[in-house]
C-alpha cells in the first residue's frame, strides 16, 4: 500500500471527453514516477473547491494517481441554495461522459499506463455519479461511494461489474438508512459484490473536511477511518505496484462506533 507521507506534486489539468467537451480538473500524484493505480475523485454539489483539491492530494499521498474532474463545468455555488440548484440542474448523462474521459486521461499518462487499473470515488452527488459510471461503463475496476444523494434507477445498478465500498453516517438525513437499505436490496437482487460501513453519530458529508477546519474529534476520527478503509479497498482491488498487498475480504456490512481519546 502507498506511504501516506509520500512526496507528491499536484497541478491543474484538462482533457477531452468522448462527447468532445473539454473538462478542467485537478491532478495529484507521487513524484517518484513509478506506475500507480489511478482514481477519479468526485466532489459533492459544491464542486472543485479547496476541500476537494486537498482530498485529491490526500489520495496521492496514499500512493494513487488521483484526478478530480470539474464535472460541474466551473460552477462554484456560494451557498446551499445555489448548490442545490446546480445539483438538480445537472446533465448526468453528460457527466458520465466526462468521467469516462477522466479515466481515459489517467490511462494516457505514463504514471498509470494504458493497461492501468482505475477506481472511482465520490461524495454525495458524486457518489451517485459513481454508481451511474460503474453501471454504464467498464472503465472502472472499483468504486467507493460516500452517502450518495443521487439515486440512479435500480436498473442502472445491473450493469455494475466492479466491487463497491459504501460509507454512511447513522445521523444522515439526506441519505437515510431506509434509502440505503433499498439500495443494498437492489444490489443483492442483481448479485453485486459490495461492502457497507456505518459511522455512528455522523451526518452527511462527515468525511469532506476543509483543510485546517476545527471539527469534533469524533468526526475527524470517522473521516480518517473511512479514508483508511477506502485506501485499503482501492489497493486491494487496483493494486499494481510492488508494495500493493492483497487483504482479506471484509464482511458485507459493518457498523461500529468510532472511538476517540
């Protein structure tokens, strides 16, 4: 698994999607140039803001070549009302094309390579787009979903061929337990391979923490634990570097309190 203290570089990037759209993005990777798995990272409804850029760097420090495509096409909502409008106005079909383009762009880089394995992770709105992209394409070999607030029609889930890891807070009113249960029931119906992790007392977006933000210790612990699980899962599913070590398959669902000092 990658070293969380790896030296990285991060920079603006851009690529053409299959539909011809030019898509801006933010790329971060270990500086050593050794081929690594790629990961496409999707923000929530506030877009490619500072928090998402830092998350991109965090994934690079964990050993991945990470890209956050600006799938909101430059929109930067200034408040929750604006963000909800942007979210509900989104052309999700066009977005999936942009995510395909992001995977192709990663594989065009020497740091991933044409045969490199690529995962996808998303928060909230981005979590729902992970499911659409995994269901409609074969570009991704693993998917990590954080509390999706976009729920694709269940028939979209039938096409998912990669393994999923999903993260939810028990106090999330945007993605309540009943919705998650319906979602996992559909996955079971189609025989999909997935695991679910619950975080006691956490609400929506618990793992999207702005750099240097002062958050409750329990939230910080939950965010860190979820990232550790995501990194382990992605290395297990995508690992191609010499230090990628397979791990035992965990149970389909876990729910444990997050302990803090």
